[in-house]
C-alpha cells in the first residue's frame, strides 16, 4: 500500500542530513629545483547544505500542493456523492408526487361527477327512456292505424286520378243529355231511335254516379288526412326533441320489435355520450338540471298525448267501401257514348229545322 503524501513528508523530515567529506587535492610545483605541496581549496560544505535545503523546501511545497489537491478532490467527491444522493431522492420524491397528483386528479373527477349529479342524471335518463319506450309500445296500435290510413289515402288518390282521367268532361255532357231526354216526348225520342227513356238515362247517370263516388272518397280522405296531419305535426315535434324516427330509410313504418330495439340502442348511446362529454364543474343549478332533462320530459309527456282520440278504422272502412265501388263501377262504352252524342246533335238539328 503506497504511503500517503503526508507520511512521505514526515519520513523526509525525520531522515538524518547527508554529510560530505572534502579531500583537498595535492598540487606539485617546481621552483629552484625544490618541490613543495600547495593545497587547492575545493567546494565548501556550506553551499552543499543550502542546495539540499532548497530542494527539500521545493519538495515539501509540491507535497503540500498535492495534499491540497487530494483534499479538494476528496471534498469534491463527497459533494458529488451528496448531490447525487439528493438528486436520487429528488427523483423519487417527484415520482411519488406525480403518483399523488394523478390519484388526486382521479379523486377530483369523481367528486366533480358527484357534484354535477352525473350519476343521478344518468339514472333519471334511463328511467325516462324506459317510460318513453313503454309509452310508444302502448301507442303502437294507434300508430299502425294512422299509417294504414296514410297508405289508404295514397291508394285512394291514385284511383281517383285514374277515374278522373277516364271521365274527362263526361259529367257535363251527361247533365245536358239528361236534360234533353227529360224535355222530349216519346214520339220525338222514337224519331231519334230511343225507345226507353228511363234505361237510357240510367245508363247516362253511371257517369254521374262515378263522379259522386269520387267526391265521397275525397271527403273521406280529407277526414282521414286531418287525423294524419295532427299525428305528423306531433311526431315531427317529438323527432326534433330527440325521439328516433318511426320509419325506415325508404319511408316504411318499422315493426314494433325493431323500433323498440332502436330506441333502446339510441338511449344507451345518448346517455353514454352525454356523460363522457360533460364539462360542468361544481354543483349544478336547478335550471341546468332542467335544461338537461327538458327534452326527455317533453317526449315523455307528449308521447302519452299523441292522440286526442284513439284512431279507429271506421273512416278507413267507409273509404275502402267507396274505393271498391269506384274500382267495380262500369261506365258506358266509348262507342255508345259517342253515338249518344251524335243522337243529341241530330235532335238539336231537328229542332232547328222544325
């Protein structure tokens, strides 16, 4: 094990000083044949001791400087170890504080949800949507009745358009024909080739009968359309407040099972979305709670009063009866009708001549 610098200095100080023995040289000279010895002075011991002392001082200074450097190095290492220890502890403290902060943030969010009645509102929404689904189930038969009336109205309008196209201006011509036959004697009619006034008029009146059927069907469709319009006004208001549509993408009424499943899925998605996007903090006011539930209260109330009177098939039956009459009604043939018009023209010509 190498000695420390301070030990080296102590050893050097304790060592005995070095001594130098000086032997003067002998010089031989010749003078007048005689020889003599003259001592020659060499270096003295005083300068040697002084040089040795200077070297020792320099060495001691270097050793002291080295000792100071070693001391500084040791202190620096100690400081570095202290700093590293503090840094490690600081990192541990930061990690621990981070975990505590995250735990507090989670707790704060839970408390904020409790303060905003988020769970309570979610439960209320579930209850209200369940009531809405049950109300729709209770009203489903009436909803189907209304849509059957819609289908019947569309069919009746189509059949009336066909009948109107087949009549053309025949009703006006029929009225003039009937007036003509009712103002002529049997002899005058016989001259025109008409033997039975009543049978001819009955045949002509088939045109007016069809027109009457059409007018009756229009009236019954208007009565049903009034019910349909009231229903559509209310159901559109409910749709605008959040009630899912009753129809498919092509405008056909869904079955009750499909619609009930659709309402349940829609309600679940809406409740989840509203809970996840809530940004309110602090306890809510009564107004804010009402605003969040207003649409559901509106739907719950209005769906129970969707129909002032439960719709029946009374008007549908009458309209269908009239529709069947229209479909089965036979008009005079076109040839017969054109021939009768020709007869009338001949009758008018005879009146002019006579």
